[in-house]
C-alpha cells in the first residue's frame, strides 16, 4: 500500500492529474511490457507473477477496472503501484512515467494548491534513462566519423550493414577523454548524474572523464525498451582492457536481471512460446536477422535465476503452457560448462530445456557469416534435450571399457536423471543410461533412487503444525458477503444505491467488515464512478492490512454470474445478504416470546409479537427478492 506516498505527493502533483493518469492508463498494456498475459475469462487476464516464483499463473489483471492482483502472494494495485514494485520506482517517477506514456501534462504545486508550477526536475530514474538516450545519439553520430572506421569494419566483417547497425543502435565511443561527458554536461546533466549512470567516472586528477573510449558500443535496453546501460567491444590491439566492458551496477542497471535483445524479442517469445539464449550481442543480431527473432543474451554475467524469472514471465512458462528454452552455448569447454550450469537451473523452468551446438563449434554470428541464414535456423531446429547433452558430457569423461569407469560414470550421471522434473520420463532415462553404460538396469535404478532420496525434497516432511483457527471464508454467508463487496468495487454505478442501503451490520466476517467500512469511508459506492481510482480510494480508506489486500483481490475476482451483472442480480445478492440476519432475528424473537408469560407481561409480549410479524413480512419480501439464488 502506498497511501503515504500519495499523501506526500498531494502538495506536488495535483490530485486530479494523478486521477487522470489512472483513468487514461491501460493497465494491460503497461503490464504486458514485462508479463505475458492470457485470457482468464470474464474479461480478465492472467500471467505469471513478477513478484514471486510460481508454476501456475495466479497474477490477475482486470482491464475494465485498471487494477491487478496476485492470488499467490497477495500483491495488488493499479498501474502506478505495478511500476513502483516491478521497476523500483518512487510514486513520483511512476506517475511521471505513465503520464508521459498517456500524453498527459502534469501540474505541480507547492503547499498552496492554487499555484501550479512546472516541476523543475524529473525523478532519478527518468534522469538516468534520459542521459543514456542522449549518449546513444552521441555514440551513433560518432560511428560515421573517420575515427570509427575500425568499428564499421568490425560490423561489416560480421555481416552487419548500416541498417542492422541502426536497428540495434550501434555506435562508437571516440578516442577522447571527456567528449561525451562535456556533451552531456552541456545538455544539463550533472556531475553526479553522469557518475551514477555509469557513463562517466572521476579521473586521478579529480576531473570527470568518459567511461568508454575507442570501443564499439551497443545500447542495452530493459524489457520496456528504456536504455539503461552499454556494452563496449574492444577494437584496437593496444587497448589493454577486457574484450567486452559493460556498464557497472547502477540504480537502473542490474546485470543479473538484464537480457540483451529482450525488448525486440519479447513479443515473438510470447507468441511462439520459445526463447533462444545465445552468448553475445552479435549472436542476438545474427539470429534476429536470420529470422530467429526469439534470441536474447546475458550481459557480462552467467545465465542465472533472475534471468530465468524474466523469461518465464514472457514465455508464460506454466503448467498450462510449458515453453521451450534453447541454449546455443559454444561447443568448447567453457560452453559445455555453461550448458551444465544451465541444467542445474532446469528445475526453475516448467518448460523443456534444449541445447543447440553447431557441428563446427561456431556461434550463431560465425555460422550466419559462413553458411547463411538457413544454417542459423537449422541450428535451432536441430536442438536436443539439455538432459541428453548433460548425460553424454558426463559419461564421456570416463573409460566405459573398465568396471571402475562404468560405475563412476553411473554415480555421476544418476543425480542428473534424478533431477529430471518430468517424473514420467525418469524410467526411460534410467533405461537409456543403463544402455549407454552397458550395465544392467537394476543398479542404475538404485543409483537414481538413492540420488533422488538424497535431495532435500525427498527428506521426510516435518510434522504439520495445527493452523490457528480463523473464521471461515467459505461458508455460504461469507460467500454472499464477498459477492456484495465485489459488486460495490467492480460495478459501483450499477450496485451502489442498493449496496449502500444495506447496513454495515449485515456483514459478519471481520475482514469483510473492514472492507465495508472502507467503502463507506471512501464516500459510498453510489457516489463512485468505478475503475482504478475508486479501488485505490477504498484501499486507502481501509485501516486493516488484510482488508487492503482483499480490496485488490476482490477487484479482479470474477463475479459469480455468467455474463454481465444487471439490477436483478444486485437485488438478489443484497437480499441474500440480509436474509441470514433477518431469519436469525426471527428465531431469537420466537424463542424469547415462548419464554414470556402473555398474562403477566402483556405489553412486552405484544410488542415482541408485533416485531415478529414485521420481520416475517420482511423475510417473505427478501425471499421473493432472492428467488433464483446466486
């Protein structure tokens, strides 16, 4: 929840502008930049949550109300909150990002709200991204200069023409100490901003100099397309630096999360349910130009868990739609080691993992240059399961003509078979391993079983502790309360008058009581227009943390009706909500009347009897109203 940030911003960005940003923002478009969404029915969308690992999609988006909620981890909110959580932006930066996207001119005010003023400075993230965009333009302009001849030759020798260089934003860092730094300072970027962005660095004398010199440059973009860093390739023999030099860790560049080419590949990855992981920038370019548009690469670091999380969300890698992950590591020792390391992470994917190795141990860029685009496509098409490659690599290290070699190979290979996540395939791989080793199947089975039992997942489960008793949310009454709250949050224009007319005392479940109170505190459902603004108003008005989470959940949970709700459905729901308390009151009155002496307590008796008749009449009306049920 971010009520504090909203309160802080109240004197800086006008409230009506924040509301306008929420209303004009398509939350599905914003979230689709990082998460592949599929239909969840009822107009809602679903995907894999970007905030926790999961095998089945529990992340729900309601485009009609511009809100999202994850039933797995309980996170939720509007588009502003999504950017805050997904990209670690402040509230200010999130509003500004969405405003720019929607073409909204924000107005800023001091403590006196009647005096709007332009904001003098963007948030840090926007400033750092803007500096990188300016640097891209600078480096691209330098690529056509005489000093960049070596860079142009490098690209041409690898089969990349001017159009390819422009498509990927290739540029050149000139042979100068501070040319970029001076250029960016003239554009208004500060000393601290350039250092923080990783574009400049202090020299020994204390002056500011360029981080990159005499190198071919690739802009590195995050999944949304924002430039957040650079990769720089050495060109000259007298350059004593590393072959590739990348932007250091900055507030916007985290190399363990970044995949080069993801901004251009994400839509095809989602469409094909397939991703090709290569090793370098030129390999990504070669694959894309060879009509393998799903290629991406890591940026100066090994492929790891954070990269997997990014790809799984784009792939929609779930129980419903397992994707394909194809690695194209080189066939040399380093490439084989990387492939085995990738197999260690295989469990993190739901989909199948493969490896594609060129017969000549060429990377995709070299293969395209030597044999053409078709050879690159064939390389990917000839992929083999990563587990097969891993087993073969392990077995080949031992002399299978000896007993010791076969037994040791079995011991080393058995844990790989035990790690195969598709349990139905394990027996087949046991048989295959036994055949490859030239051994009977029984000892191989025992070795695989022992390896499986040695894993933490195979250890005996700890005795379950009794869960604390909590009020049931699955009772018929609680379900009716839940449906009434959903109507107030999702359809306030339709349901508002009837919803507000029913007293809050009709709600029994503590969290439902908190949400009902928040709706009243937000002004009531009848006065609301719906959408993300209304949802956030209710969330902000809720003092109960569980209630805040429930608001987000109910905002995207489908109503229990086929088709669109109508006034009759609202009437039925509200009647059912009141029915329980009315019948309970009738029961209590009948019990009390039976205990009263009608002679000695005549006045009380007839008063209670009159109340009973009134309640029974009300009950009959509710029963008629609720005819048809939920």
